[in-house]
C-alpha cells in the first residue's frame, strides 16, 4: 500500500469517526434535554423514573462524544496532510450548509411557537428544552446525513 493510499484510508477513518460522533452527540443531546422537557410536561404516560434514567444515560454519551469531536478536531489540526483530505472544499461547504439548515430549522420553530403564543399560552419551560435540542442537533444530524465519503 502506498503512502497516498494509507493517508486516504486514515482520512476516511477520521471522516467516519466524525460522522458517528456527530450522530451520537446529537441524539444523546436530544435524549438528555428532550427527556427533561417531557418530564416537565407530565402529560405523556411515561414514568418519571424512566425519563430520569434516559437523562442519566444520555448525558455521559453526549459528553464523551463531544470530547471525541474535540479530540478529532485537535488531531486533524496536528496532521495537516490528513486534515486537508478530511476537510476539503466539499466538506467545508457541507458544514456551512448544515449550519444554515440548523439556523433555519430553529428560526422556523421559534416563529411557529411565537405565532402559537397568540392563540394559546406557551410555557417556555415546556418548549425551551425542545428548542435547545433542535438548535444543537439539527446542524450535526444534517451534516451526518448529507455527508458522503
């Protein structure tokens, strides 16, 4: 195997790892923060102990995946040869597009809640965790879903 093939394999490994970490991070955050919103609602017939368990299990997954994301960023910063292959122009464009989609998803959700507030009272303690989860998860999931190796 040549040096270029080795670099390509390593770059592909980092790209796959980044994708998995972003998905895990987004889903764990939605589980962690979303379950606190569900616990506040209390309207669903979900046992509060189960919601607490989801929070307890999702928080470390979120933290570990966040540390993993930062670790890969630092590692790729040190390895410029692999970093250039992983973060090429297409990937940078995809990152920008993902953040734009996340921005618009959050803006539309906030606009919808603001409009709904004119007709029914909206409790921020209820919708806040869901908005927070949407704002964090939408860019990561968009990137992970649109990324093609």
